[in-house]
C-alpha cells in the first residue's frame, strides 16, 4: 500500500513504528468504496450510526495492513549484537492479529519463535516486531509462519529457527463450517530445529509454565 504522507511516528523506546497518521487521499478513496459496500447491503449509509463508518473503516484497514510499509529485516538489523551465546532463545506467546486474504476476516492467536545464535543475538523486542510486521498484511497462516522463519534465518544467520503459530480464524468461526473451537496450528523450522531432539526441547519449553 503506497502512502504519500508520513504514516509512522517513532516510539521513544525502541524505534517501533506506531501508526497514528493516515494518508488523507487514500482514506478518501477507501471511504468511497466502503460507502458503496454498505449501500449495497441495503443499509442507509447516511443514517446517524453509519455516517462516519466509511471513514472509520478506511482508517482501520489502513492500520491493519500497515505491515506493507515496514521492513522486517531492517527491524532485526537495528538491534543485532555480537555474542558467544549459542543456546536456544525463545520468545513465546506473541499475540497475533492478522487478516485472512481469502475473506478479509481476522485470524488471531499466538506465535512462538525460537532461534539458536551463531555469533550474533538480536534484541528480544525485535522478534515480536517482526511477527507484527508480517501479520499486519493480508495473509494466510501458513505463509505468515514461513515469512517469520525466513526473515530471522536470512537476516540473523542463526544455527536454526523455529516458528509455531496457533490461531483461530473468524472465516471458520463466523461463516462456512462454523466450528467454534477450531484452532489452526502451523510450524516451520530450519537448521538445528530439524533435529528431532532439539525440536522436542522447543515444544517442551513453549508448553511449559515456568513462572
């Protein structure tokens, strides 16, 4: 999504881009489309409760897809440090909110990400940032899982990467098969995590309650 005006404002803490500005030309264009969609359902787009809905929806979709304006690899590169640590690093229970590209309905859940360093580590906050950068796009869960894995592997060059995502999809819960308790799980591994023993340790750790 091309944005002419600056859409991101840097957070003081770690450079994470927070969307609080919108491209007015894009908002106007999207609002017109949303207005047409609402009218096509048989609703009166001019009634009190709906007058501002097209604009709100336009801003929402721009926020929900702002991952196209982020460079996940650059997020990682901004905080890579030389270090001799070569054991498993796990960031688990990362919240995910994304849009299914097939129905434009949300899917949401948690991601568990691990890597084994090979001379370099990355700031821990950058891993959730990378997850979010890929999630804030039109996605399928399978590709999202691989996007995260490949970005960390290609950028950090670790000994291995593991990514597991567990998510509920509103396209399954609200429409279609309407199975309310369905959870989709996807996984992707590289390097050392293709070893059964290492992978088993990863699964044991993400399932454990260590608090």
